[in-house]
């Protein structure tokens, strides 16, 4: 690949999308001339205040022979995918923080990068400023990574932390988060787990060097969590967090996003507000935890600019003719375990008639489906209805589903209010 660069000149980049992250990237690079990087042009449909020339036409950046690196911070799949593929075809390296694009089309983008001998880096797509993806791919390369899990969405962590600290209900805290700018006007991507599921797919792909399809990621959000669940969890030594979990096991991998009870003694339990934390288990390294701001212009621009600087360094080493083959290794397909096959411990809250023999009937229905109770507690009674909280030992989800189906048929059971997994 020809670099179109004379010795000792700056590496020139173009930025597609000058919102919170793109604008921050332009400002960081402008303030750091020693990096040897120059923003030749930025592209956005709006008038924005950025320290670089501005255009509304993305093709001016993609077709500019002087621009060697395209930074894509537009978000979403369309039209970002079209522009990224065109940039790769034009022989330009790409740095992106677009988690949805990478999660849904990683294999296609990496194949295009390999075909054209360029790089695609996307550290900013997971964990904001937390250096997790490059660490997994490069620094921990000699390790067998067995498990990666953690809090990867700041909005949901803020909501759950606030509910825990103040005993407020979900809807009230969501409104507060929206007023503070921690949650979008339409919070669906965050509270229903979509954002975290994109990041889970990316983490699994990088950690295990595999092509993990986003459609195979199991997803649950936090909208069903109520103050009652948080209070009962606290009584038995847990807090509730939305987790992204990826694991190896039995020739398949486990990739999922859902709320879970986390022991108060676990480091993740103390991650509050809009912070992220990612736990890694590998061999021979052991256990590691990465913690920091998971979103926002500052943290994410740190990751993006680091990726840009890494590519710029490689271009500088290659001088006039670059023979780099890109950062692409083949991504073999891998089977993802369906949620029904995964074993977990569970917390179950239900409403039942307040009468003699109810607990025995529930216990029998569970036992018939090979579900073993670890603890059963009857909580407050409202009129003739009692709240019952049950913890069960580790069991395959399909067994638990069958047991709950049988429990629902009991005349004394009025409602299965919530079912949560225990980390």
C-alpha cells in the first residue's frame, strides 16, 4: 500500500461524524502536535465548532489521496457501513468507536481490511477509555482467556446504583438520568440491553478470536427490576447489576447480557454511578479487573486517538511503501450455547396465597423438574397474598423454565413476579 506521505510529514486523518466523540477526537489531536497527526478534514451534516476544516460530503474524505486514516464516529449501521467499506477499498485504515457496526458486521469489515491490506481498530467501541480490547488482543495474547464479564453500560449502572442507594423505583430514576444526560430521550438501547449486547459480541470475538454473531447473544434489560427486588437482594448479601458475560465451555461459548445478583464481596458490586468495570479470567495471568469511565467524549476519544496513533506509528515505520497486512486474523465460526442449556443459580420472586401447604406444593413442583431449592423465604403479606423469595441451586435454564411452568399451574400461585440469575 502506498502511503502518499513524504518523510517526516504529519499523518493526515479525516473524521466522519463530529458529535460528542468525533469533536473530542479533533480537539485532542489538535492539542497534541507531538503525535505527528493532523485532522485534514471533518464531516458532519450540522455546523459544528471543531478545530479543522469541515465538509458535509463524506466522499471528499474517502476520495482524498492525502488522508490515510478515516475515523468513523457517526454511530449506527447505515450509512456508516457504506462509508467504512468504501474507505477500506480505497486503501485507508479505519478507526471506529461504532459498537453496533462492529458487533453486527465485524467479519465482513475485517475481511475487507485484510483484502486491502489495511487496519481496522475499534478500542473505543467497548468500555470508553478502558483499554480492554487491545489488551485482550495484544497484551494478553499468550493467555487462554476463559471468561470476560462485567458492567459495560453506564446508563443502566447509574439507574441500578441509584435505585440501590435511595430505594427509588425504576421509572423515577430513569427520568432523573434523562434530565442529567446519562440516559437518552429514547433509552431503549440502554435499558433493554442492546448496547451491552453489542459490546458482549465484540468482547467475545476479540477474547476468543472467533466470529461471534450478534444475533446469537442472549439479551435481557433492566426494565423489570423493581425496588422490591433490590431490597430483597440486599438482605441476602447481593446487589443487582446488568452484566455482559462471555465464557468458554464444552466446545461452545456462552455470550449473554442480563441483570444478575452479584455478591457484595465481589469487586463489581462496588462499581457505581455511570462507571464501567470488566473482569477477565485467563491462564496464566489469573484474574484482572479493568475500571473506568465507559462513555463520553473524553474517555472514548482517548481510545480512538490511541488507535489512530498506533496506526500512524506503523505507517511511519513503513515509510513510503507499507507491506502491512492489517490487524486481521481469520475469525473462525464458533457455536454459541443457547440460554436454555446454560446452568445458573437463580433468584425467584412470586406471589402466592397466604395459607398452609403453599411452600410444600411449590417445593414439590420444583423437585419434579430436578430443581433444588437453596433457600425459601416468605416476605410481607398483603391481604391474603404473600411474597415468596426462592433461591435455587445451579440448574440448566430449561429445567427451571419447566419448573416455573408447573408452579404457575398451581392454584395457590398468583404470579411469578421476577426471575434473576445469580453470578
